[in-house]
């Protein structure tokens, strides 16, 4: 073999090697992009799964709370029945039985994390209470509880139904102040 043949073969071999290296580089970069696509897809799937778990957990909690609501009205009726019993009837065995059933009902709810709220004298909070009436009394103070409110943690199952004080009006003071203001307006003219 002559040196020109060797040079020609060397050039062919160099060209073949360069082509193979270029193909490997191209396939490597395409593999990297495919790998990046698969990683992105995996991250989206993981985020979707976590969202599904969170929503399912929230739905389960809401379903449990919704299931409690009908029982709360039954408890309200039983509590009103016990309060309406006359003092002399308190010694009756059936009255004691109903009273114990109400206490057991309340304790069962408490053991499940259900907290009752809404007492006379509390300050009205529109997030926790539903005002069904206003009457003369200390402004913003709960004067009567029609039905207690219930919550589990931070979630309100049912707001307390209350009657709220709108402030005590003193008509004589209001009349005097309105007369004074109207007199001052007329005096200025």
C-alpha cells in the first residue's frame, strides 16, 4: 500500500468516525430532551395525584359534616323539651331518661370534635352567628340564643341563631340633640 492509499483510507475512516460521533451526539441530545419530557410529565402526574388526594380528603370531611346537620336539629328539639319540663315533673323517671339521652348526645358530639358555641352575653360575630332579630339592649351583644352553633375545628357546621342588641335608645336625649342641631342651623342662617 502506498501512502496515498493509506491517506485515502485514513480520510475515509476519519469521516466515518466523525459521522458516528455526530450520530451519537444527536441521539444523546434527543435522549436528553425525551428524558426532560418524561420528567415533566411525571411531575404533572404527581401534582395531579396530590390535588386529587387533597380534594378527596376535603370532600370526605365535608360529607361527614353534612351528615351531622340533621342530627343537630333533633338535639335542639330534645334540649328545648328538657328546658320546657316543669320543675315538679323533673323527678319523673322518663324526664331523667330524656335528660340523660340529651347529655349522651352532647357528649358523643363533643368526643367527635364537635364544639357547641353561642351563649347569651357573647359579642355578635357574623362569621359564627346568624342574627335573626334585633332588640333593645347592649349594642352587638347576644341577648338570646334560639339555636346553638356548632363547629369542628375551624369549620362551621351551623351558625348560632341569635337575637342581638341594637343599643338602648334614649328618645329624650335624641330629641334634645336633634333640636339643638336644628336650632344651630337656623341660628347660623
